[in-house]
C-alpha cells in the first residue's frame, strides 16, 4: 500500500524556515504556531509544505475540516459565488445563500420545536450573541458555565472560557454574573456518579451564589473540546435539561467543535435526546471560512427587536455557499456514519496503545472525537504534559499532525477530516503509537 506521508526534510525544511524567519520579523509574537512549516497545498486529510513534505493532518484546522481540505465541490461553490459577488451586507441588500443556510440549519437542528437562525463570523461571536439573546429574552443577567469549558476569546466568550494559560492570563477584569460549576469528568470525578456530583454543585450554586431565577442560561459543550474531549455520562444532559426547565433557565449548547457530524450524529447533543433552546455552530460548517450561527427555538430567536444583533460581514455569501456545499457533502458521502466508524477504529487502536503504555491513563471519545489522556502515574493520575508535547513533536517530525487539549495540556485529541481513508488513519496511528512507546529521557 502506497504511503501518504512523505517527509524528506527535518521540519522545518529550508523554504519553510526562510518563511518562518519572516514571520518572526512581521507577525506579532502572541500569534504562535504549532507546526513549524509553511503549508502550500492541502487535499482531503493531507497537508503539503513549501519543502514538499506531506503530512497526515489529524487536526483538521482545529476541527474545521470534516469534509476534508479543498473538497472540489466546496472549491467550486466558493469560486462561483466569488464570481457573482462577495459582499453586500445582508441587512443592507439580502441574498439567497444566507436564507438557504439558515433554512438548512433549522432543518437539521435537533428537537421538534420550530427553529430560526442568525449568522455571524466566528465561534466566539456566535456564543456572544447566544448570550445576548438569552439575557434579553429572559430579562435575567446570570450565566452558568462549566469548568474546563472553551467558548472563545472575545470578552464575553473569554469570560465563559475556563482556562487561565494562555487564554485569560492578564486579560481581566472579565464579565460579571458568570458562575462556574465542574463538568462531569468520569476519569477524574471525585465521586463515582459524576452526573450526581455536578447536579449537587448546581443546586448548591443556587443556594450559595446566585438565585436560580436570576440565571438566564446554562452554556455547555456536549463534549469538552479544548478542555480535553471529556465525554459526560449519558444521563447528564437529560438531567441538566430537567433542572434548567425547573428554573426556567435556557440551555445553550455550544456545538462549535462537536457539530457537523464529528461525533457520529449531526450534533453531539442528539446522543442524549435533549433539545437545546439555543445552539452555536461554526468551524466545520464552512471548512474554516468565517461563518457561524446561532440556531434556536423560533419564539426565542424572534424576541429581539430588528437590528439588535448583526454585523457587517455576518453570513458572507461566499462562506454561506461553502457551508451549503458542506451540508450536501456530509449527506452524499455519508460522513456522519463515517465519523462513527472512525471513532470505533480510533478507540480500538487507542485501547491497544493504552495496554502497551502505562503513560496512557484514559482513552475516551464520542464518534470520531477521540482522545488519550497521558499521566505520569495511573494511580495518582498526575498529568504528563511534557511527555504529551514530546509525543506530538515526535509525530510531527514523522509526518503526523496532532493537537493537544485539556486543562493540564496532557490530552492528545483527534480532529481528523472525516474523509481520511482507513489506510491513512492506520499509517498515522502507527506513527503515533511509535511516538508513545519510544522511551522518554525526561
Ligand atoms: C466549543 C468552542 N466554542 C467556541 C469556540 C470559539 O470559536 P472561534 O475560535 O471561531 O471564535 C471554539 C474554538 O475552538 C470552540 O471549540
């Protein structure tokens, strides 16, 4: 079987190195880079750099490439729309792609209640707007968010994000009226019933910190993304929904990383049968082109006055056409089912690695959203961030691009394009396995 990886230079090769020197000169230092190589082309699950090295990409641009890099249908949709027009500002001069994308999102959003949608640019912006809507509709100020959550980097979304380094450090003060509870984390839960433990925290929160009838919304990721691919027990979201209903609190599901088929359902919350009041979508909806959405129950989405939400670039027509092509491809290529199959393959392989390496404390996932958590000692579960970084570096030098996650930076997560072939995935996982099993000098 022909190999996909082709690494002929140490990374970075000479051409990438020359470009990265220019980056050092002109790009602000806080804009960091993960792969020290300059990409010149990409297709499916493969990336090629300026020196001709080809990598298998298990990061998918941080979960944006479920349909793969440069899918010909998406490229065609983008080119054709760009030739027609690139921008009018929908609120000034409307156009069909915006309306069709909202229609399609409403059709696939979970739950029986009729839906409406509004488009934005980034994931952070979608979260901001979901919170604005929830506050205005309920007339309540407070928002409950979870430990380990990531909701973005703008001030409200950053206030909801729960990781100090590198996201929040020195950026305070943050928004007021945000209250935090633990997320059910089966591997690290202090109690065997992680759901029960978190539900107790929520009830306590309403006794000791904020009155429940001042809470507008609970914001949650169905599976923690940046927080380490933490999958809550199956009873968690039904119980959270019941608690939210009891106090007339809105449930906002952030499906920005989990959505568009990644977990083996179109949206991850579908695994629990729960219908959110509002949902945010971005990333893989448009292959990384800047479009995001808030989708929600019609009466909630319609409650604000005209002009209350929006923005110059929101629902850009080129990005909308890309998103419409993505939704077609997801269906035609059966990529939701593919995510489930990839997940089984990944879990089996990660389980085998775990049996061979004491470093792998936990293997978990939902659909193709699979991760391994690395620990220095399986009994104490002390995180192993240095070894995690070393494994990712080793794999990168051998042509496999991986990302870490987790509050303690000790989780290796897979966000592969769903169009990756079995042969490519196996090739990449062979590299990962070697990288885990190779001895560590630290
Ligand atoms: C769950 C979740 N919410 C929100 C965001 C923020 O999205 P963006 O980076 O597009 O602002 C992210 C990005 O990683 C995310 O994973």
